[in-house]
C-alpha cells in the first residue's frame, strides 16, 4: 500500500533532503512557491519551499522502510504524533498538485498588502512628498494608487509602494 508521510528537514535543506531521498528510490513531493521579496529596493520573485522545513514522502509499505529516511542527509526526522508516524491523506497531495501552476509546478504566494483600501496615508518621498491621501489599491509589484486632493480635485496618483505610510491624524 502506498502512503504519504510528512518529513521534517534541517533548516534550508528541503532540496538536499529531496535529492538524497530520491537517490534511495523514494518518491518525494516538495511543493515550491514563487514569493515576491524585496531586494535592494525592488521586488523579485524567489522560489521557496511552500512549507519551509517540510516535504512529503510516498512509501510503499512492506517494500520500503522509513528507517533509512531518518538518517538521510538533510532530514531532521519523520513527523510523528506520539509513537505513530503522520500519514498524509492522498487528497491533501492531490489538492496541492491541483493548486500548483500546470507548467512550472510552482505555487504563487503574493505579498500581503500592508494597507487596506480607505486607509489614510502620507507620502514620504518623491514629487508628492508630505501629501496626505487615501490608499485605493495596489497597482503592480511595487506601485500603489493613492487618492490625493490636488487643487480641490480628487486625483488618483500611482506612486512607489514603499513611499506610502499609514497616517492617522491625532
């Protein structure tokens, strides 16, 4: 019978554990994601483990043993609850595979917006430095739309996202 198990890896060793387990003829699933991260003032996509320090291993019970898994380079341990190894339902793996991009196999993690629409903001640099407005929405990877009052008119302005800070009068 084939079953999925949850493997806990050493820090930043998911890929190393995957490679070493596959060399031992285990079937391994390491869900990965693209995540937008800020690097030198710009947003870049990085490929990261969807579940840091965890991967899934499919084992043919009776034919393969979990014993060698615990001693594989990159593996910290096989996850257990009490004395029983954690068995991951096939439906969980199917759902993860279904949510991944069909071409790349990667999941997409967006960066959480720090601001909710309608939040009062102040612009901290650029041509609108010091102006107050209202956050409307994100507009791409590193820009936001802010509603400003300019010369008595409400104007939507696209500004760098890192130049906008929440501002509460008080």
